C-alpha cells in the first residue's frame, strides 16, 4: 500500500470513527431524554391516584371504575391498574390486556421499592411505573413506547444517512489533504529521480515551508550541496594526484630510457641516473601511500579508546630523534583523550617531520603537550601570510617548498585526523621566528600527574603507537 493510500485510509477512518462516536453518543442522549420525559409523565399521572388513596379505603377505590370504557394502552392518560400482594388485580380493564404483576406484588408486599420497567403487553411495548399505594396494594401506571420507538427508528435512519455522508466527506477530505501534504514529497522524489537520471548535482528544490516537510526540503538541498562538494573534492583529488604522479613517473621513465639507449654509458653516470630514478620512484611511493591514507581516513571511522596523549607524543619524538639525530625540547603534561593512538601518532609525526624539514639543523624542535593540545614549533623562516590559509589543503605547496621533497599531503592528513577526533589544527607565526602548529583534541582528563598511574592504559597506548 502506498503512503498516499495509507494516509487516505487513516484519515478517513479517524474522521469516520469520530463521527460515528459522536452520533452514537447523540443517539443515546436523545433516547435517555425521551425515556426521562416519559418517566416524569408516568410519575405525574400516579400522583393524583396516590392522593386519592390516602383519603379513601380500598373498597372505595373499587368504586373508582370509570363509567365508560377504560382508556386503551395508547390513551393520553395511560393505563392504570391496582395489584394486591396476592396477585389479584383491582379495576382491570374489561376485556383489556393486563400489565405484568410479578414485580407489582413484591412492591405491594413491601419486598422491593417501586420503579420503572419495560414490558410487552398484547404485542405493544410499554413503559410501566410501579409504586406502593398502601400496605398490601401497589399501583401500576403504563404508557406505550410506540411513539418513542418510532422516533428512535427515524433517528437511527437519519444518523445512518449522516454517517454515510460523513464517511464520503472524510474520504474526500483525506484525498485533498493527502494531495496537499504529499506534494512536497512528490516534488522531492521528482528532483531525486531527475538528478539520478542526469547526474546534475547543481539542481535544488525551491520548496519553502516552515513545517517538517520544509525541513526535509532544506535537508535535501543540504545533502545535495554536501554531495556536490564531495564529488568536486574527489575530482580535484584525482586531478591533483594525476598531476603530482606524472612528474616523478615521467622523470623515472626518461632516466630508464636513457640507460636503455646508451649501452656504453660510464658506470658512474649509470649509477647517477639509476639513483635519480629510484629517488623519483620512492617519492611516488610516498605519494601513493599518503593518498591511500587520505582515502582510508575518509571511508573508515576511527576506532577510539582512552589514550595517553603525552605518551603518544613521547613515542613519536623518540622515533624522530633517533631517525633525524636532531635536538628536541619536550614538555609533556599527562593528558588522556578519546582517540586512536596510531592515528594521533601519524598526525603528530607529520607535524614533527614538517618542523624538521623547515627548521635549520642546528636549531631544536619544540614539542609541548598541555590539556589536550599538542604544539610543535620550528625555528625556520615561518609560513608566509598568504600561505597560512592553505597549508592544510591537499597538494598545496608553498613556493619555497616546491624544491623540497614532499607530496603536499602531510598536513592535509593532520587536519583529517584532527577533525575525525572532534578537534582542530592551526598554523601560526611563533614569537621569535618560525612556525607553530597546534593540534587540539578534546581531553577526557588533564593534569593527572598527581593521580595513580593506570598501567593498563599506559601499556595499551604504547603498544598501539609502536
């Protein structure tokens, strides 16, 4: 069943149910009112009889028989009969039908209180009011229910017609309502189908509403914008990667072709050309590895765990010091963050490698950890102001960096890892010269030096980094 069909059936059912309940309550209210009026008239008819009985003896009541024929069941005054506790009837209508006397006998004997009842007499439904006249005698006053039954029958027919009209109206309203409500959904569906067919991610829906469907339209446009940006970034990545891979690949191929064409080349010259080709292939290998790292970071969520950030930095600095034989000034404050030790180590290592590349060999690299913040400073020339907004873009290389080895992806990987951890990374000029790169990760706990050492946490962090 379609959404529109479910909406129509649901709306029509609710409206029909509400109408049916309303009519049913109205019917019972009318029926109760009619019976109440009849009961009031029966009690009023019994009052004069009770007043007479208080002044006359029972034999005298026997002389109250009307001179003419007693009124029929449908008469305006109703039908009256007296019942003794032995079941005998006083003043019965000659040849007329008697009212039931079972409950009247109990009332006459004082076994139960009087009240109203419904009975069938000579094929006619009647309403009977029974009350005690005096000890041993009860009086019954009855009126037929023919008029009430007829009125209720006509009312039921009228309510049935109203119910059918209400259901028809409910279906019509549901059709119109579903058409109006589903118009934005239908519009979004048409947009989605058209975009899927044409591949045009620049199309947007112009739906303007303030309700949930309006929010859906806004979310749809936002999704299209994000998808268009993602596709554009992928295309740019492919174009940039092709451009970056072309140079080392062309250089390596040219060197190998030169070696193939010149069989009598001097050994020293051959070694030089071969070394250049190997260097170009190594640069291309690094570039491919970093491209894979970027793609993996975009597609796979990072598995996080409580991690000692200061221990991650300490391991990275140890590796960088051993590899570069450079001086490091380290200030580590014990800090716990929620993150991936290996991913954080990769980001910090990229920042350290960047500082080693730009800082003069005789100057130290300064690394500090404080409350979820990792600062890496070099004493090099610093990042030019015009390059600061772009240093974390993919394949971006400042003019001064184009002659140095590198792919232009290291800092982009740092930003990707920082954002995956809910953090940020920034670049700025350091006081006294050089550049300061700051990686910020929301800490779980900081300043834990005075707390007991969690050996399991230390071991897991070190194992993940190594």
